[in-house]
């Protein structure tokens, strides 16, 4: 329980709405409706610290609807076959939340925002290629906050980078295809698949893609009116069942060293995290960076981060070399689901 006033909650919820407005008209409407409902604003405060309450509320509601798609509210959810667009969605959303309060409070209080968005690979790929270019070595990928591990399969997906002057396609036969607009041109770093020879991920709460309930939670976290994301998730899970990622239960700070020690010695180590640091307290983020600096003293550690840690919904993609002299290079501003990349330089 966060103990925030309704005014503070309203501000948090409306800030979250700004970030998703362009991607989900349905969630934008619902979120603005929730901002005016003090009862729901109070209810969602059971979210654990560091978690985005609105994300969890909407996830909890869709999670329940997946099991009961004949509910009137589901008619607004294209992910569940719904086709309603006009009218007052809050007239169905609020009664649904209140009628299912107990289950929703339980879900918000115990689940985490663990959205595993493979489309983020569209901006991770050029960052990995940068490390490959800087080191001349194949890559060993350690993903922190890997969720179900789906972004570990970055080299098994197909890419379509669309720019004003060209379109570049990579692996067009892959069952998972990702499209990203790169603005004026397609950077050289987005023109090849990185050479990843080893990969593993850590998560506080690993998601098992062979567990139906956990997959249901992953589905529930996607915007219902982005059916393309639902299809992509299904295809990525299908591919991951054939190429299972290594997903280990553990903590960024305590367990990264042990995992890194198992990486092949001749590969360049890439530590990756996307949308993870916002779930860690500021002091823990700093400790995590210090741990990586320590590890970087023995062997170069390249960290690729895609995080949105400011009040604006911007996401920054950067690469940091950890060691005695930590150095960060900002690569791009990116859309949180990879729809576009605004590259700083190639
Ligand atoms: C929003 S998800 C992002 C998943 C994935 N990186 C992506 O972009 O698709 C954040 C994940 O970070 C994990 N996480 C948060 N704090 C962590 C920590 N201290 N150590 C390991 N994992 C953590 C959460 O459990 C969650 O699965």
C-alpha cells in the first residue's frame, strides 16, 4: 500500500496515460476514467512498491476477462473478439472492477508488470551490433529482468527497418517479424543480425512459457486493442518453445556476477535491461552499476539499457562500458515498443 492521496494517484495515472495514449485508444479512455474515480484510485494502491498501478489494474482486468470472455466488458476488447468502439466504456469497466474487487486486489498485490515485448528487439539489435563492432567478438548476452526470456531470441526474429531513403529486411522468413521506422535512413548497425553465441537471463519472478497461467498473465499485460502485439507474443512463445531461453530466478545485484562467470571467456559480455530499472529503488540501481563496474575491472562489461526513468514517457537507449572509468554513450530515443528509433549517430 503506497498511502498516496487521490490527487497524487490521479497525477500518476494521468502521467501513465500520456505514455500509452498514442498506442491504445481503449486504455487511454479507461485510464482517464479511472483518474476520476477515487474508489478505484484507492483500490489500486495495493500495488507493490515500484510497480505501475494502472498497468497492473488493466492487466488484472484483462486476465479475468480472458477466462470469462462473455462478460459485457469484453465486447470492448479486440484481443477477445470485441468490436465495440463507441459509447461509455466506463459504464461497464467500473461495475466490473467493483464486482471483482477481491480478485483484482489479489492480482494487483501479488503480480508484477512483466510485459515481455519482443518488438523491443528492433532497438536492441543495433545496440548489440555496436558492441560486436567495438570488440570484434561474438556476444554473450546476459539479460536482467528477462521476464519470460523472449527478447533473448533477438537473433531469431525478422526485422523490417523502414526509413525515408530505404527499407532493410533481415531474416524475412522468421515467424516473428518486427517493423521499426528509423527516420531519415537505416543505420549501418541495423543492417545485420548480431552474432550471439551464448545467452541467459535473470528475473526476480521468472515467467515459464509452458505454464498456462503465467502465459495468461503475459497476454493480459498487452493492450487489448493491439491485436498485432497479441499475435506477435503468440508467435514468439511458439518460437521460444522450440528455442527455449535460459531464465534463471535471481536478482540483478546479487546474482549477476554468478551468471556472468558462466559466460564463455572469449565472447564480449553484454548485460541488457529494458524497462527494469524503474522497478528498482534508486539506491539499488546505483548498487547494480557499482557491481558492474567491479566486474568490468576483470573483463570488459558492456551494458545495453533501454529505460524510461524520467517523468516524460521518453525511452533512452544507451550503451555503457563498465570498469574503472565508466563511460556511457546515448544511442537513440526509442518508442517503448520499438515502433520507431531516433538514432543519435551511427
Ligand atoms: C517490465 S518487465 C520487462 C521485461 C523485458 N525486459 C522486456 O523488455 O520485455 C520488467 C522485469 O524486470 C524484473 N525485475 C525487476 N527488478 C528486478 C531485479 N532487481 N532483478 C531481476 N529482475 C528484476 C521483473 O520481475 C520483470 O519481469
